């Protein structure tokens, strides 16, 4: 069972026990205000955070929420609401690795999300993929992290000899540093995404590796080299930064990226693919909420329909 869900269930159980104890409190210490059980449930539901860099990657999801509230942290925008009755936060991270890292950190500190889905458009690397195909990021790599061997002045530049670098992350709970070469998807989120693959009909959905960097590559040889060297299925500019922050906080993470084009096939960039990414991501979110988050919550039901607030 997901460690973060376990924590929520533990808090849920504590609230439930408190409800029973408060029900037995002396009359002199009891306020007449009644707290419905549903409010206690909402108090322990940590929101699902869904990210997109641009308006075309977030507007449909924002419109799908109910009971919305717009929140600004620093210069980053968030919309908080509910989806199928469960709290969800949509984050417009803006473009680039630094924006993604900053907005993810702020969202974690402010909203304490139960999980994070980073989604949007990407350029294809895998020759087997085409525009409208979707990559579920079973792995995420920072494709801008390389080191080079020493060469003398005048010996030229040799990008194809560059070696991928590992990244250091610190576990926020243990304080231990770890070197990682990639960030794996949370298996539960990945399972939720695979469970709704049949709802998408504009292309195929595959598990693959999402590569991120502050780059926009159009050189076919470089694209193919990245695909061969790092195994990248697609490239974009945010996911790895968000995944690294999520790993630091031990928060389940999944990347969902739709191909807006594949330069290998000389396909024209289509920004409207961002709308299809959002539509599919909403289906994934609903599956994760209904089949996992709410299913786990039902294992620890309240033993009373309502309780009273003590002074």
C-alpha cells in the first residue's frame, strides 16, 4: 500500500477515534456545534496535484473542476477544486526546468499533495511514435545532464561522446543523499493510467522514457542519438525537474506526455494536442481517485455519522 496513503489513513483513524471520544465528553465541555462526518473525511483528503506548463495544457482541466479557488504562490498560478468530489489542484508551472522545480516545491509545501501527475505536450524521439501518441513515463531522465572528457584547445567538440551524469537527491525524511540516473513512475499511478487506455482513440499509448531539458531539439541526428543513448521516447522541458522534487519529498509521481509532433517524421507541431493530453489525464485522475484513493479510504470508515466539537 502506498506509504502516503497509509499516512492519510492513520490520520483518518485518529480523527475517527476523536469523534467517538468527543461523543462521550461531559456535557459541560461540549459545544452544541455539530461537525458532519463528511467534513472529517475532507480534512484528511490530501489533494491530487496535476501540472501543465501552458494554458493549452491546463485550461480544460481547470474548467473540469468544481468549487474552484484560484491561488497564487510567488508568481505561479494554481486552481484548487474538486473532481468527482475529491480535492484536486491544477498547477500552471510555466515553461522550463527552473519554473517546474519552483512551482512543484511551492505546491508541495502549500497543498501537501497525495500524488503528482505532470502532463502536457512533447516532441517525439522514438521513430515508432507519431503525433497524438501518448507516452506514460515509466522512467523520467534529465537529458541535459552530461559530463565530458578533457580535450585540448583546438580538438573540437564531440557531443556524441558525452556521458550521462547522475543527480544527487536528498530524502527529506531521512536526510540521506542518493545518486540517481532516472526517476521511475509510481506503480499505482502507472496502473491507473493503463487502466483507462481504451478511453483514448487518437493514437496509441505506450510506456516509455520521458526526457527533459531546457532544450528544443530539431536536429534529427541528435534526436536519434538521445533516443539510442538515453532511451528517450519523447522530450519536453519540465518533467524531470518536477520528478526530482517529488522524489525528494517521497511523493508518488507520473509523467503523461502526448506527442505534438515527431521531427523524425517531419510532422508539423500541433499545439491542440495539449487538449487531448488534458482529456486523457482527467480520465487517469478519475481512475486513481475512484479505484485507489477513495478505495483506500473506505477501509477505515467512521464509526459515527457526526460528532460534536469540544471547547
